C-alpha cells in the first residue's frame, strides 16, 4: 500500500488578511493574532483531505500530531497514523522532525500545508530524496512546489501515487519578510525539490516583469487610462505590483509596491491596509478593486494580496473587479487563476474575464 504523509503548519497564512505579508517568527505571529488573524491552514488541510477521501484510494495516511494534521484527518473520518506528539505551540523544528520521521518511514509522497517558509523547512530535510507537494496556505508562495488549490493538490497526490504522473525538480524560493514588509521584494532560490509534474494543477515560480522601455510604456498607458476612468467619491482598492504602482506614480502619490492601498478622488486615503481596515473604510460606499496577476503564476487573488479577501470581494461585488496586465505579462500566461479561500466564490469568479492591456484596449481571458 502506498504511503502519503501530511504535515500542516497551523499558523501558515495567518499574516495575509491582516497585511503582515507572512508569519515567520513568534513576534510576527503574535502581532497577527493581536490584529485579529485567524488560522486558515486547518480549513485548507481539511479541503485537501475531503477531496482525497472522495477518490476512495485506500492510501496509508501518516499525519503530524494535533494541529499538524491529526485533527483534520479526524474530521475527515480518514484512517491515519500519527507522527510525533501533540503540542500546544508548534515551531519550524516540529515540522522538520515530523518530516524526518516520514522520510524514515519512506512515504511515497509528502504533502504539506504552508507557504515558502514551510517549504524551506521541508527542503532542509528531504532535499531531492522524497517527492513533495505543497498545499497552498501561506502568504508568500513564490515556489514552484505548490498546487493551485487544496483540491488540486489531492488530485495530484492520487494521480502520482497511482503512477500516472512523473516527477520533476521544482524551485523552492523564499523572500526576506522584513524587506517584504518594507516594500522590497528580495527573493532567493534555496534549492530544488522533487514534485509531481502536472502543469495545469501546479503553479509556476513567480517571475518578475522585465524592465524594458516597452513594458514601462505599457504600464504608463494602463495607468493613464485607469486614472481617466476613476469616478468621483468611489473608493479604489488597488493591489500590489509594479503595474498598479504606476497609477500612484502618475498621481504623485506614493503607493506601496507590495501592499494594498485605498484611493479616492485620485488621492491615497489609506496605505498598506488589511482586510479589517478595507471593510471599515468602504462601509456602504461604492468601491472597486484593481488588481494585476502575478507574473508566471497568473493569480489575481490569493497570492500576496490576501487582504482583498473573499469577504471584501463579496462586499464589493465581482462586477466591480478591474484586472489590468501588460501585454508581455499576459502573453506569458496560459490563463488567470483565483484562490480566495472560499471555493464557492472561486467558482463564481471562474469563466472569462476582461483584462485591460493598454490604453482603451482589452482582452478576454480565461479565469480558472
């Protein structure tokens, strides 16, 4: 019988909605909790396990103790074996120890709930000896080891264990969180891990936009058009990225590169806001969301902009979402993606969406 390991980082992703851009370190985790952050890893692990159960494969499941996988396996009513002991508070070393134990037990695939930081912890132990698969849960997910959703991760796991998928070496990336919070993206390649290869269900590594004259001109043309179209007294929730930052540059307003800012009447009214602040500011007012997809990955929600949460999107209405992308970026993407954490909302968003690509130019793009 094939063996599937599951380890859950129970605090992964908690910094997203509160705008902290990660939860590496106890101080940042405590700050996230103070700001009202709620655990999201258990729910994502649960979605993975429920989808896994639907295949009725008879996989031998090993899970981390307590919050690190055991509790969600219990809720899913799946048979499992527990690795290590339950703890009130868990650390990166707990992730590593559970991983060591699973490697010793020769798991056929090690799935983990977390982000880039958790991927690094796993990498420290498995190197390229054990196949791994990331269930997307973190704030920072630049690595190419993550499935596009928990359900996709389950489908990949079943296909791989059934012998239907090959393996490939995929990049494990991470960013400097302190630099990230200061608006500087300092990404580093830490190594490679073996990952089941399913190009439609595994995200690519994040890629940066090229700094070329054509790209800069395209960004400026997009910004000019959006500024012309801005309506009086409407709040514009503008997501991170170099393309969206150009809007602030042309308005002589210093928009944060990696945060979410609120504009009204062509001025910033709140910078680097979190979910709670967005909901408070918009109240019952008319508002629109402006986002640009992540280069190489195509996500417009759920990667790096978790402040624009499912609650925010539902409050504003999907008809008030504006997606912008330069022609080069869009040409490099097969389609756009969403992973809001709310499967029902994701289903409503999927289909085809208009993307503004230049001054008064649009393209209809598939959103999956």
